[in-house]
C-alpha cells in the first residue's frame, strides 16, 4: 500500500480529522532536509563528486533541501549541469498537465544563491550558459537603456527633457544602477542586489558576454510596434519566451521527456481505445514519433531517470568514460557510492519498480503478469527487455507531464509505479481475439515482440471506463435517490449531482473533485475512496473493503495503491454497490 502523504504534496489538517490535500507547494520538514544536506556536505571529496552527478538528481536534492540552503552544492555544479537543472527548475505549470511557463521569481532566487559563492563565480557560470536564457530571465527583472539615451537634456529653446527619468520613477521606487554604459531600471525589487553584483562582475571579467546580454535586454526594453491590424505578431518579449520554451522542449525530447501537450494528447487518445477490432491496435502515432526521435539521438544524449539504478546511474552523461582529473583523489568512486547510498536512503534516488523486485515465492506477487513476462524477456532477449524499459520510462514521463494524481503532479516514483500497474492491468485485459488461436492470455513470451505502449493503452482505457467513469455514473445515480434532512447538506448533494453529471457527460468527472467535500460530512472514508476513484488517474484507497467501524478513524486521502488487477476493480464495484447504505447511516 502506497502512502504518499509526504511525497511532493502538502496537507492541511481539518477539524473533521481528515488529512486533505492542499493546493500549496509542499514544505518538507526543515530538519529532514537539513539532515540530508548535512550528510551530503560531509561526504569526502564532494568537490569531485558533484560535477559528476546527473542533473536530475541534483535537482531532486535541491527540491528536497531547498534551493536557498543548497548554495555549497550549487557552487560545485558545472555550468552544463546548471543549464540542465534550469530546464527542470525554472519552468512551472499552474496546474498538473498544463504547459509550463518561465518562472522569473525562481530565476532571481537562483541568482541570489549563485552570488553566495561570490559574484565572480556566479558570473563565470552564467557566461557558460545559453545567453538567450540569461537575457530572458534578466529582462523580467530590469529594463536596460543606453546611458546616453536616457540622460536628461536641454533643448535649444531652454526646455529640460526628463521623459525617461519620469518614466523610471514608476518602477520600484526608481531603483537604478549604472554599469558598462547602460542604465538598469528595476522592474521589481527582489533579487536586485544579486543582479547588480553579477552584471558588474560580467562587465569586469567577461565584457563580450556582458554586452551581448545587455544589448538583448535593451532590445526587449524598447520592444513594441504600432498596432495596425495588418499583422498578428507576438510582442518581442512574448516571442522570446516562446522561442525559449520551444528550444527547451527540443532539448527535453532528446533527453526522453514528453511535453505536456504531447502527454495530454497521448493519454486522451489512450482513453478512447477500441477493443472491438480484429487486429490489435497499432502503436500510438505520438509514441511512434517520440521513439523515432529518440532513435535519431545519440545514446550519450539520452537520459532516462525512470530506468536508471545503481551508483553508475548517478553519473552525468559520459562521465563514466572520462578519467578522473589528475588532481582528483583516487577514492572518488567511493565518494560517489557514498552519495548513492545517501540519496537512496533518503528516497531521492527512485527505487526500481517495486513490482519487479524479487519477492517471496510463497505468495503470488502483485503485478505477476508483467513481472513474469519482463523476466522472460530479460532471460531470452535482452534487447527486447531494454526496449520495454524504454517504453516504461516514456509512459512514466508521460504521466508526469500530462496527468495528475489527487490533483497534484506525480512524483518520479509514483509515475514509475503507476505505469507498471497500468501495464499489468492491460495484460490481464488484453482482448482474446488479439491472441493466437486457443490462447486465453498473452503468452509468457508476449513482451519479446509486443510493445508496452499498446498494453498501457488497454489498461488506461479499462481504468478510465471501469473505474473513473463507472464510479462517477454510480455516484450520480446514488445522489439522484438520496434525501437528507439537513437542507444545507441536501443542497450540496444536489449541486454535486448536477456538476458530476455535466462533467461525466464531458468525459472528465475528476474536474468536480472539490464538490465532493459534501460527501465528507456524511462519511469520511467514502469521501476519501471516491476522491481516489473519480480521478484523472484512478487509484484504490485503503478504505475499500475496510470494516464498518473504521470509518470513524482519521482518514488520509493519500493512502492508496495503483490499480493493477481485475480483482481490485471488482472491489470497486462492491464498494459502489454499498455506497447508498454507507451514506445513509
């Protein structure tokens, strides 16, 4: 049973004893993050370890410990690592699955942390990064003008022109700074001192890069065109952000990530899979295009966080093949292994999918269908096994990019576990007429020559139709018959029924999850179970099948496991049949 109360989501205690998910970003216990950070900082030869670590793992450490506290680690990271981390950290989505936007505030925090190691060091790292990213980030914080162009002057008839000086006063109490022949005008006060220090150091140590940055910012500060109705051009600042986002998406695609738009489209198409055709469905065109693009990328450029394990999985691309620096210690490999153990112990390094770990032979393992077939592929055709792992990584990344769980983003471990579970469900529900004659289930060799993307689509369709849509339809019927003596509660139930029916018809019943709160006033456990079932990625709450008196206990909405077997779907149906009696007690 998965309990994800501390996995990337914060919770707000409620008077009724229910641990409800919060929309606010998670705030980890300070001592927990501090303890992990202390363990990492106490690792011998850390200055030789950090530059060799994978950027995604450094990013997870920063997320766990807090960027503001990770200055010592950030100072040891290479510009290449920081550029990759920026791709992960500087882009945020308003909601899970939506397109990510550049976060100017976060960029300012990064500048402050970099400057903690010295303005010269920060300037040196920035000078090795994409100049367009630096320009876009700085342009969100400051306007840039040529000093001569904004200096007040007197006309021939004695009039003093102070247009720019007057305009400057409207920005953050007129915060300005002269550097290298340019005038900086603060658009916001936060991170201003760090920006001034970095630009001053760039001017002194990297003048060519400095002028390139300032000229780019100056162009954005002066951008604009007359609206005449004859064109449909983006403002220059918006165009820069658009180009920056496109470049980032291209880089991430080469690294094995799916864009939010592609992920949403894939998941929606997968919900519409038809089982009636004589032939099994072809591989999804979006997935086919993704893997074709991956095949065209060199192996050194491909990074798949979901499938990497072991101490070597910590290393950045190509670092295994690079000899240690001449001045490096001979025991740096031991230091890497020590960091591996620390990150594994802290849960920063994702465990291998639990379904594939060796288990007791005395009991039937959960997810036995996919486990047995993957093990056969590993023994008989390692190339096929490697391809299946790449497909699992794609599916996990798709869930992270285009879906939510309990109205929040997936963690890497949750996405990996969910992909495995859904594939197992797909194998169990594989249409018999897609199998060879007289076969009742996919053979043990099935995954040697069949892809997991199609298997996932089968499981995803079953989850959508037989869990999320089914539970919503049954709840609508229950609410239609329910009558409550409390007029306020009855009004809430009626509103829930109307909203649920509307979004059920639209095929997205999870969009009314907030309205389900009225169910908590009748039965806490039923509320938690329904939240998990009527979700974008349905899951099985621990309360399904619980004893009657357990509903009086404190309930966490995050105590769930991913649905992987038809027996779990059967328990969902049993729960929904008992729901009228449960809510009427």
